[in-house]
C-alpha cells in the first residue's frame, strides 16, 4: 500500500522551501513507480479501446495514401474555425465528410470562447478562416451542469462552468441556444472589425442528434448569423439559401489552398 502523498502528511515545522522539495521528491518517486507498473494495473477496457484505436488508425493509413495528405502535409489552410463541445456524441464527420486539413477545431466544456480564446484567435487571425462556426448540441451536459448546482465539482471544472451564462433551473434547448448566442455575441465583440469588413462570418448552430428541434435527427440547425437570430431573416440570407435542398452542400475546392 502506498504512503499518503507528501501534501497529506503533517509537515508542521518544515519551512516552505523544504516542503516543496519534499513534495517534488515524493511526486518523482510515485511517477517512477507508476511507470514501472507497465500495463499490469490497466483496466481491461482501456486495453481494448487502445487496440481498437490502433487498428482503426492502421485501416485509415491503408485507405489513405500520400494523395490524401498532400494538400496539408506542409501546412494547414482550413476553411473554418469550429468551436464545439467536448461531448463524445459530437464529431466532425457529422459536419464535414473529410475534415482533415479543412476544419480548425476547438473543443471544450460548453463550446465556449472564454475558456479557449487563444485557440479561437489563432484560427481567426493566424489561419485567416473566413468562417467561425460555434456549435452547441442537444442534451448538453455542460448546460445541464451550469443550470444546476455544480459546487461539488473540482475547481477546474467549476471554473469552466462559471463562464456559461444561462438561467438556473433550465437545462433544455432554450439554454443551449442561449449559450450559443452568447458565444456569437462574444465573438462579434472581439472580432467586430473583421465582421464589418466582411473578412469573417460568425455562425451559431445546434447539432441536434436527438431531434429536439423537430428538424431531423442529426441536423445542424443554424440559429445565429453575425448576431441575427430571427429564423425568417436567417432563412432569407444568401449565406444559407438552398442549404436545406436535396444537394445543398457547398463543394470543396480540389485543394485546401
């Protein structure tokens, strides 16, 4: 049985510098011990998941040769910066059949700008993507947590939930949409100049895998374009004209640059 961590041991009378040295030594000993275990302590489920990942990666390599990687092997030129939730039910193949090199994706609790501002700014300012797409989703756990009492969560989780500004007691689609609209508003305030001159379009959407909005299960429903939230006005925009037709998907260029 392992001894208690150094920070749990009574070190009264030890000065601060010595305490830090003791903690560092114990952490290093524990790290070396953990490394010596190999996979003896690993959950069997973790082993199976890793095997699946490696197998799928091998199949991906077999399917995709040099031509697949050629457009982005020496640099990236994505067409959109996407902010979405870390939720495992939300993945890029629902938005883009071939997202490699095409989408600069930032994922976090509640698809927020506040907790990933540097990453978002990199996509907008350094990669110069003309589209910033903010994607919320149905049954969002972050929204459910933020609408309730999350005081028992760890400090890092509380910090991320604190920046979700929604009413308490309402974890449903109205709060999911409100959070998306709040993120669009924040983006508009930060990159107002780029939006005004037409270099950037900010779009808010909800990926509805439960069909809560009754528009079709798995549909990406656009709810905000540059701050406009009126569905009729959004539908009239040239940006979204024809997108709900049988073949409304815009075609990708032959290369990404």
